C-alpha cells in the first residue's frame, strides 16, 4: 500500500475543525472605485476563481469541495468589497497552483503562498501575512530536533515543491558527510504530512508555524512544536496572494486588503483563527527575500 493510499484512508478519520465567531461580521459595502478597476472580463462574469493546493490550516481547510479558514473568510470579505463572487478550486501541489495561475485558468491564488525573489520572476505576490518555519514533532521530541542543524539522522516530512523542501534537501546534503542522512518524505498536502508524524512514519513535519500550531492543537497531546525562534534556514518570510506577473489584480488586491485592515475586518478574522502573530501592518507587492539554497 502506498503512502498516498495510507494517508487517504487515515485522513478519512481525522476531522479538521475551526473556530466560529459569536456573530457574523457585517456585510461590507461594494467599493465602486475598486470595482471599476477590475478587468472587464471579471466585471462581466461577476466572479473570480481563487485556486488552492489543499488544506493549509488555519488559512485553508478543504473539506470535500468546501473551503473554510482564515483565507476563506478574508476572501469572502474581499469579494464583498470588490463587488464580485470569489469561488475556490483545489489542485494537487504548489507547482500545479502556480501553473494554473500563470496559464490564466485561475485569476489568482489568495493563499497565503510563500513569496521569494525566484518566484517573483513569473508571478507577483500580494503579501498579507508574515510567517516562520518550524518543526512539528512527537510529544517529548524523542529525536531531539531543536533546529535545522539537528535534523541529521531523522525522517522529515515536507510539502512537495515548497520552500521547506528546498531547505531540508540542502540540509540533507550537509548531513551526508556526518554519516547520518536525512530521509525526506514529500507530500502534496498538509494533512498527509502531519499524519506521517502522528503515525510515526516521520519524525517531524517541517513547515510554516501557523498551520503547525493549528495541527498540534488538534492532535490530542500527541505532538508539539520544536525549533521555534530559530531561523531554520530562512530569511524573513512573507506570504500572500499570487497573480500573474504584471497583472492589474495585484495593485487592486493590495488596496482591497488595505481597506480590510483599515476597517478592522482583517484583524478580527486573523484573531478568530489564532493568527495574531502573523498579522502584517500593511500589505505590499513582492516583499519576499531570497529562496533558501
């Protein structure tokens, strides 16, 4: 039985849930100036399609065809502000997401997706959160994983095609000289990666702190975070929405997110999902640094 099959079977028994607001946020009025700046095709169709690459809690939680989470809540409010409906579609893996945006099949990916200079060559990023990369390990941290430098001799799960995969592969090359190789397990979605740790097929999941904090909180005491406060191979990390290079949607989304920050909607939703430490004071275009090598 393959890893993918095992993951699918086991995931059917795991419920990914999230918080609810005591009362719904009020509907936002359409901003006519922002609406007028949208491409004519979008205004005619009255909708945009945002693509995601599977569950990335607490931002994106995919259950069947339904998307919930902080990104879903914020994009709903963006849709109200822009006067269009924002629909969501799921693809397998980050490369497929980026290809779908670049081909024009999807107008954008609200993400958040990691913004790095190499990715900015083909895409523009509207950054709306900051992030950190850490490890989720079994309770008690039996392998003593406290930073990237201590990963030699361990089995590490990562998201396929992501920046954490790039970093752990570079660390694996360093570990070869110590005679303690790193076994890298690449998965196409977050739940499969965290399941590998819970089922003890992997010693750690190396990924963004926000989703790992969420997964640890849902693991009934089986997991804990490690490597918090360490750079772990990364510069400052910004994440955001992805649009094609030079797309007029970039500046429009920046101004729309600014409005959500100004009216308090952004902070309310981020705090609802426990993401207050990931909030950004002001969104920006292409704020990312270099992708680790």
